[in-house]
C-alpha cells in the first residue's frame, strides 16, 4: 500500500497516472523515475500529491536528479532504491516510535496489525495500527501492569478515550500527526484534544473514481474513453489483461473500469 499517491505525467501523454510514493520531500513539478508494474523505468513529472493509501503497482524509484546515465543511455538508480524519505510509511512511523521508547505489542483484536504503548508520568497511551488507519487510545491513569515486549495487549477498547483516524483523504500527513501526538504524550502534555478529532475517510476513492464506480464503465464521450485507454496502456504489462488502477479498481483493454472484489 502507498499512503502517498503521486499523480504523474509521462512525456508522451497529458493524462495523469497514479503511482506509489514513499517519500515526503517530493513536490509538484519534480521530475522522477517511475517503475511500472511490468518493471520498466520511465521518466515522469509529478502533477499532484494526495494521501489515498492505494495499492499502486507502479511506484516512484527516485528523483531524476538522483539517477545517473549509463553508457547505453539507460538509467542507473541510486543504492537502496526505491528511496524512502520521512514518515511516509507504517514502517517508518513504527521504527521512529520504537526508537523513542514506545513498546511494540500485539492486540487481542485482529483489527490491529501492531500497537505501540507508552506510559508517561501520569498516563498510558497506545497507538493502534490498522490496515487503513491509525487509532489512539488514552487512559486516564498509568496501567498497573505493563505487558512485556511482543506480548498481547488485552485492555478493551471501551476503556479510556479512543479516536479512529483513516489514512485516505487526510489533509496532512497522518503519520507525522501521530508522531506529534507521541512527542506531546512523552512530554506529559495535559491537553490532547487536537489529536482526538477524527480525520480521513473510510472510502478511499477519489471523486472521479466514485463516478466511475457508479457508472461501472467510463462513458466514451467527450474523449474521456480515450483517456482511460491511455491509462491502461501506461500501467498494463502489455498482455491485454486487466490492469490494476488502485483501491480495487481495474481497467480492461478498452478503457472500461471495474470494481471487482469491492
């Protein structure tokens, strides 16, 4: 999954294509190297950056300036490509929390992949990681028994104060927002209200994809059908089979859109 989705434009097309992005330092207008689902590398320009948490099969390897030219005019990617920068993934957030002393634990509820626990001078809090979001649970007092690392946390969700955030359609980087809460909690802040206003959306579709889902197929009028065919050719492996667009949406070779499996 890619929390940050970059819509990029290739030189030969005016269409913007969604690709995964694992760095927070990109901005609109940056030239990047994209690895397509068929493993080809292509140059592109970033046109839009959104927080969507889509399962994009194509993704940004690096900035164009970070790659070098090979003798055969191909591109040589930097070491450890694709490059990850900042709190752009669950793993980056988790590593940072653990480095700061938050304890990684399992949870009795299968809804959570992993949680992170910390007790400050007066309270205990847990940051709970879901597939498509992050919750924060805050207890009014310190817990009497602190579980061992990697064990299972069994305090019910009904205890304390709980907020549920979704990754899709946030107005700011939720990973960074969660880390701001973590720092405030470690510093024994007394007011966490700003962190307990739910943000994001359960529905990960953009307004354009919502329209496509309702119609089931993109109507071939006003040139819009040709646009979807262009997208198909850009992200497909050339086999003629369906191509994954993101968030459960698939394109067929005629530009038709399907939400198979939704």
